[in-house]
């Protein structure tokens, strides 16, 4: 056997170059895994209405800008149709995933209000400064300092003159033009509390009515029909601390409803501020009450530990600095996978891959009873895996479970095609004899005609999935197409040369 001639064959050399290049790519760049392997979160985001391509691109860019400022890595925002986006963030903790979700849910519409008058909005924010966190005994206080425009500062100075101690409210995404349904205790809080240090100040219920057209009512077991009548001409009904069944009843009547209930250890006052998107009220200092414009202001809050304080302040800072989204968005659902579970997936996938190659080689050997066929088939399949992974590492493609399924599908197709080549070289066996073929070239021509027809069908079908779908189907389509293309251009021709050489047939 002329081994030197085989190794110098250009098809074998091309395969060798691809294998060596792929190994170098893997060693240099390494593989990047999707969130279902490395761990992370996938969040489905729904826009309030279908939008055109330009608006969808604006929402995508705005969300990417916000999320990248959070400092987490491997963020992907993928449009899905004209009303949905899929946000994927790999390699994050559960707390970081929660911050991502909260950042997405923030529409980012900022208002500063005094005695029912809005004196500043998002367009008046000139600069957001670094956040501050300070321990206060058993809790931490965070603050987000920022600068407003001179015009807004002058308007506020005129409103606040001579009103030291009066409440100053700041809002992010308040429920504008809504009906605010709160428990009796909550209503009493809103009318008697939230006044800072000025008993004669306008109650919160009046301030939000004047500024945002939010009507507040105390829930005293009114029927869904009664509340629906009160909510006429309102965009939203907000329920706070009331019967949860009321939400379903109102939604059944076609109303848009948001429901809020206390989280573990949360006070009713905090639930109200969360439902309103309210930060404050802050007591107006004596210096600001002198009518002198000041452009530097801040939003403050508290958290039980430093980490949560950091997360809350960071979300506020990001939303203030990135501005509002061009259309309202809502989180439809989310899926979180811990990194520890992802590590188990990696091991399982590796074991499954090795087992698959071993089983393929064993089946080929049982079929032909020849190691000189089983070994090249297994080697070629392994080569395809290495080349696919090498290219994925080079282009930083995130390998998720559907992508790996695509690799396995491509390898399965490859084994079928190698069997076609092998059968054409050996000739079909009848009951007693071998049906001879006219020549090696014609046999290979027949084999590669079948292979190209099969590959073309697969590529066309997978191209449709890659073009029009997102998520897992897209990853499956990409790796399947990549595997098929590598097969017909590199590994299949190389296997044909190896098979001809080892089986012993000559041109």
C-alpha cells in the first residue's frame, strides 16, 4: 500500500488542515455555551402592540444598552416576530437574573413631581453620577445622584419657594391614567402618610390624581362590575393588597390589570410605592425652599444588605441614564438555569457524544465485519465534530442543547452518506454473487449524486428554520447546515479516498 500517496492526496491534506485549524481555534478561543449548558436566564419580552422593523430595532438597541450597563456578560437580545423579543443572559446568578428582569420591566419614564405638578421628566436628566451605598445600622442606604436641566431646576425652585418640609416625589414608570384600587389600610396610609414633614401638604392621592390622572379608591368588597364602571376611560387598573380573584374577574371583562401583593417581610407602604413606581417622598430642605435653583438631585432607598442595595441602585442608574423605551414592554415569562446544573449538562453531553461515536463504530463493524471500514467511518465522524466545534469557537457561536442536537443530526447524516460511498465501492451483494459496477468513477458519481441531493434538501429546510425562527431552532439549524457543508466539501471526499485506498480498489 502506498501510504505516502494517500497522505499527499489533496482531499486528505484539506481534511488535515481543517482538523489542525479547528484544534488551534479550540485551544485559542475555547467554546462558548448557551444558557442551557453554562447556566443563565431566558426572558420572553412582549411589546404592548405589534411594531415595524425600525421600532423593533430601537427597542432591541435600547434594551441591549441598558443590560450591558448592568455589568453582566453574554447578553443577547433577539427579536421574534413583530411583538416579542427573547433576552438571553448566560453565566449569571439568580440575583443577577432578577436584576436583568427588573431592568427590562422598567419602561424608563421618569417624572419629578411637587404638589401635583411635574417639574422634570426623563428628557431633563443631563447626567447620572456613580451610585453611593452607605451602611445604616442593620440596613444599607443607596442613592443615585443625577443632574437635571437648568429649566427644570428653575421651575422647581419657583414651586418650592417657602415650602420647607413639603414632600418631593420622584417616579419611574407610574401607572398614568389608571384606577388605583387599594385596601382600606392602604388608602388611609396614602391620605395621611406620604407627607414628609408637612402635615398640611397635599395627600398622595391628590398629588397623583393631579399629576398623572390616577384615581384612588379603597377596596370595600366592591364587585368587579362596580370597579369596571369606575375604570371607564382608564388605561389600567392597579390592585394593591386586595382579593386576588378580583384580577381574574376584571381581566375577563377586558380590562388591563396589574396586581401587587406584599413580598416576604414587605410593609404595605412599600407595596404602594412599588406599585406607583414612587421613590420618596423626600422632605424639601430649607435650602431648596429659598427659591434658589439647584440642578443636582438624587433618588435614595434602602436594602437589607449591601448586595441588594448595589443591585437596586444599579437598576435605577441604568434606567435613568438610558432613557425610556419607544414602546411599553412586559415580561411574559422567564426561565432560569443554575450554572451548577449547566456543568452537569456538559458532562452528560460529553459522555453521550463519546458513547455515540463508539456505538456508530460498533454498528459499522457489525455490518461490514471489517475494521478498515469501521475505523475510517468513526474517524471521519470525529473529524466532523472537531471541525464544527472549531468553527463555532472561531465565530463565538453559543452552543446550546439544540445546537449540539444539530451536530448529532449532521453526524448521523454523515454516517449514512459514508455507508452509501462504501456500498458503491464494494458493490451490492446479491444472494450468491457481487453485482459488479462499471468503474470507480461511475460508482463515486452515483454515490455523490445521492449525497448532494440529500445535502441540498437538508440545507434548504434548515435555512428556512435559521431565517425565520429564533432560539433553539435557530441553533439546531445552524449546526446542522454547518455539519452538512463540512461533510460534502471536506470530510466526505476525504473518506472516499481513504475508503478506496483501504478497500483496495484502484482507478
